């Protein structure tokens, strides 16, 4: 799809906003919609237009990117008299970059198919920094022709496309990856608490961790948030909890118990209940008993 073509972008949250900016800067004619209209002001200054609802944003666009928080939000954006499918023209393509469950994605694909609209699921790995720099990794499932048609747009927002097979598989892969993210964050929080209670200097633990075989790009950018108690959200505690719930729901549908995941989920639930839902998921450290008190730091 050539730059200069019309694209609808639905959802200008923490991730969606920088992704939409990249499309505008690449020359696409973006029509944006967000539940809170003020989030589109910077896009308007760059040449985008803003619609009052998803239906109007989608009218005339060959590609409609959806980036909202959860399955319920995707349902609201697609359906109804003011939803995207009410305005989408036949043969256009929905690119759902939201993180949803595999069964949700299959349902959305069927809904789009009934409306004569193609559906590509494309959840992304990465956080706000990667969305801004265009270095996300897109996990993509869908009809091969539809995927090929939207790959140029996806690669404006992401550095790489990973093909995951049939609809539902991209969502399944994204969720198991986020399970590892949540588990790593929680175990690091527990390790910090154990080090603290043992009397170890946390600077020593940090230096050793980042010099060891456990060092990784993820540990390199996430561990400082936990050690320094910096919780400006790159990926919020609330969204982490939502994704863990999706993991557990999907596993239950297949008769699979994930006992460790259930425990990890409860820690993030405690953090949300403690008022840390909008902080980075690293804030799960603050519900570790005996870890030196709750000292959220914002920068």
C-alpha cells in the first residue's frame, strides 16, 4: 500500500499515539479517532484529521488500525451503528494491534468477514519507547494476501513482522510472551526483596545481575525501574493484570492449569488494588512484604 493512502487509526493511548504519529510522518493520510478527543491535538498539527467516531474515521480508508486496551474495547470500536464496521468499505482491512485472547480474535475475524472486511491480527511486542522509534515487533496472523497488503504499513510502526499462522495464533503467542514478561518482573521484585532482607547492598546485586548470564535487553531496561523505584508507565500494572487474566482464561479453555501464573496474577492484582494500576508494571515491587516500604518515584 502506497504512502499517501488513507488510513484510519482507532485508539490513541500510550502505545497508539506514537504509532499513529509514525504513520503521519511517513506520509499516510491518517484519520484518527480516540475516546478522549484531546489526545489527537498533536496529530492534527502534523496533518492528520480527526473523526467523531470509529465509523466516520473508517469511511474511505483501505486500512483501519485498531489499538485499544482490551477485548471489550475492540468490540465497542468495531460494532454498533457508530463502529468501524458500519463505515468500512467492502474489501478494506482491519489491523488489530490490540492484545486480546485467541478466541476473541477469532470472533473479531468472523465479525469482520460478515461485513466483507478482511481481518489481520497484529499485536506488538515492545513499549512506548519502541512505539516511538518504530522498533516494535509485530506478531501477525491472517490471510496471506491481506497480510501482504498491510505489511508496508505495519513496518512503519514495527521493525519486524513475525508470521504466526492462522487467526488466533498471533494473540496466543503475544500472551505467552507477556506471561514471561510478567513472571520476570515479579521474580525480580521477589529477588530484590530477598536481597534487601539478607542485608545485601542492592547496588551489588544489580551489578552482579547485569554482569551475569541473566543479563538481557529486557533486564537491561526494566530492572532499573525496579531497583530505582521509577514507575512512569511504559507498560502499566493494569494492562499486565489484564494480559495475565487473558492467559489464564485461554489456558482454562484448553483444560490447562497454570499454578505459578495464578500466583503471579494475584501479585499484580494486589498492586492494582493498592492504587498502582496506572504505574509501570515494575510497581509490583511495592506490594512485596518487608521490602522497605512503598516509595513510588515518578520522573
